[in-house]
């Protein structure tokens, strides 16, 4: 679905050229220290900042050749928290950017545990609640604008979707993302800070550092204790479990 | 694995009944206000007597040549100022944006004054020249303000610098106006002060007809942007991903507001706070969706200006209070109240 050939930015903030593919139903986690270029890479993938070198294809067609409205049927972006200027109702805000049937909105609100907030003003919600509203909006855009001939559910880009969530909501959201990826055959890209979440739920992990991709592959390949200690400058205790489940990390005291 | 698209697409809009109810209610109120405005004035002519022929020749003349164009101009200017206020608030994603506050109106005013002083008496000094000058002035200010907003990104710092830029432009335009008044001849000075107070007195068919036409174009451009303005509220990156060409939207709204506000200023001088007051009150009532807010603001602005102008004509009759004075007296305290409420919320 999404393919990169030596795509990158030459001007600052720069991204060194990188290759990669993302298939429908896959969840890709982009991790790395602060200022590694994660959000910049995400804005390249969304086409908001077109790549300056190499090529970036969606469905085999260069991203900058897509008409902006057609592209919106195929990929949605949930940026980092931005306060909406006016007091939209939750239900209205989720419907922005598409003409969803109300059944879809109701379902998404239910999926993200927002049903009781449907009539509330988004400005009165907490940070975590608002974050889930914005995620619901992104998914709603993809599902309601999906054409009947589309073979997959499109591309969902999320910038730190768990930054304001408690651990229960983090788990619920990541499980929900997996469920959407599977049910709608959706490709999902998440910028994540929590390595344990990336390790537990992602199919693919890209580790960025200073605008360069240091490693890519499945979580166990990428998230090795030595690499993480080196790049994040951190002391960790690593839990490698015998049942081959994904590695987990604890901060050393 | 691959599921077929399970959701039937259909248009979600506000419940039709509500949109219709609100807009037709406002239209009705506007018609009533127009009826009242048409019937009252120094010379008591009822529109009824004009049509059934019982009024005197003079009354009929006054009604057709003075009162009717004035009412129509009030509708157009009110709709334009409030509509552009609503659109600019959407564009800047900030409820404090307003053509007067950001200096658009005073920038247009300075250009028009400059035009009057430089070209008065010559062919270029005609009202059409003033229209063009007003448009140019508003456009210049709009571009400056936009440059500042762009450099600052979003957030509260941007709001502050926008308001400060507006203040600077207003001060500058005020000083420029002072200089012009200083160097102007007596005749020019008379024309300047007649025009500058913010009144609808100068309504003549010749100018009103053209203004109505151009303002309708600007209003139509704004109405067409309603859905895109909604999208822009998501933030630029997200809105882009949702299919919004923000550059095109901005260009259209900037051109429409500059055209409209420039025209209004060239015709009536600066009528303050209408663009702030009306959309803000309506947003509290109707919510922030522009598909309803924009047309409702236009109707509400027209309504408010027609009522205010009728009051201005009748309160101190036979003298006349400049209507700009009246709206500023109304809007100034409201703006202060808004600021205080915002500070408390922080």
C-alpha cells in the first residue's frame, strides 16, 4: 500500500533517505528520542510536507500526484494535540471531514469509550478524552469516505496517540487499533514514545535517531536492550520472556 | 479478511428543521426591521402610502431616493461586516478576529482618505476610485496580518501578536488620517469628515447598486467556503489530510473580506465591532459550524445595522447620530467583557 524509495528531506528538519513498505492490515510504530524526526517523517507520509528526494507511493502512485480530496479518502492524520478554537460538540467534531452516517459515529464513540461524552463540548473534555475524540475523527474519515471498490481500509497516521492516556486507555486504544487494522484491512502508522506499547502491538518498528533510521524490522529485532540504552542514553532492565512474546523494558532505578 | 464497505454513506447535516428555523426566523426579523426602518424617519412616510399614491410628491421622492437605498445599503454593509467577521474568526481559529480589530477597516479607511486627498475633483477621485482604494487598503492589511499569523504559528502568542498588530495598524492609520487632515484643503476636509464618521447617509442609487452587486459576490464567496472553514478548525495538517486545500481557502476568504470590507469602508466609513459582536453571539447560540453560522451572521449583521441605523436616524431627529458611533458604543463594552471572560478562563 505505502512504499518508500529513498524518500527523505534535504532541508532541516531533514530525514535521511529511507526505503520501506507498509501492507494493509499492518501496524507500524515509529519510535525514537525527542527530536529524532518522528513527526517530520509522519508529515512526509501524510503528504503535508512532500518529500524532497526519492519517491513515496501510495497504491503505486506518487503521493504528490494524488488530488488532495481523493487522497483524503485513502489516508487520515491525527496530529498531536491541537486545541480546536471553538466549542464543537464531540459528535460534530467526529463527523468533521466526512459525511458519516450516525451509526458509524456511534460505533466509533463506543469503541473508544466516548459514548457518554457525545453531546459534550470538546473544550470541556480532558486531554485524554479529547485525544480519543480526534482519533475517532480520523478513523471516521477513512471509513466513511472509503469507496465501495477499495480493497483495503486506507492508511491511518497517528502522532503520539497515547500521550495523554492512562494505562488502561492505552491498552484499550492499542487493542482497538489492532482490531481496526484487522477488521477493515487498514494500514496504521503510529508515532510512539512507549517502547513497551510498540513492542507489544506493532508488526514493524522503525527506530529513528537524529533524522536517520537506525533500525527497522519486527519489535524483537529492533528493540534490543543495547541499542536502546545507547540511543536513549538510559539504563534499563530488560525482560525477555521465554515464550517469545515481545521484549519489555523497565527503567533501572 | 477484506470486509466490504459496511457503512452506507449519506449526508450528515444539522437537522434541517433547525437550520431552516433559524435562518427563516432571522429573515423574518430582518423584514420586520426593514418595514420599521422604511416607515420611520424625520419625514414620516409609510411605505404603504408611497405605493398606494396617497403620499405627497416630496415624500415619494424622499422615500425612493434616500430611504430605500439607505436601507438596502444597511443590509449589505451589515451582512458583509458580520459575515467577514465570522469568516475571519474561522480562518484565524480565534473568536477575537474582526475586520476593525485587526486593522482591516482602518487600513482601508486610510487608503480611501489618501485617495480623497490626492485625487479629489479629478475623474479618478470618483466613488469607483474610492472603492478600489478601500479594497487595496484592506488587502494590504490582510496580507500583513496574515504574514504575522503565519510566522507565529498557532497558540496564544499568535493571538496576542495579531491583536497587537491590529492595534499598531489602527494607530498608524489614525496618525496617517491626522496627517492627511492636516494637509487637506477645506473642501477635502469636509468630504473626509463627512465620510469618516461611519454613517449610511451617503447612500445614493448610483453607488448603492454597484455596492450591492459587489458585496453579493463577496458574500457568495464566503458562503461557499463554509464547509472548508469547518475543516480548517482541525488544524492545518489534519485539515490537509482531510482534503482541504488551505491555501486556496485562505486566498478566497482574504480576497472576499478585503473586497467586501474595503467597499463598506469606502461607502460608509468605519462601522466598528459589528463583525465581532454578531458572529460571537450567534456562535454561543448556534454552535461553531460555519454552514449555519455564516448565513446566520450575515442576516444578523444586516438586522443589527438596519435597527441601529434606524435608531440613529430617529433618536435625535432631526439631527442624526453616526451609526458607527452607536455600534462602537455597543461593541466596545462587549469586547472588554469578552477579554475579561477569557482571562478568567485561563
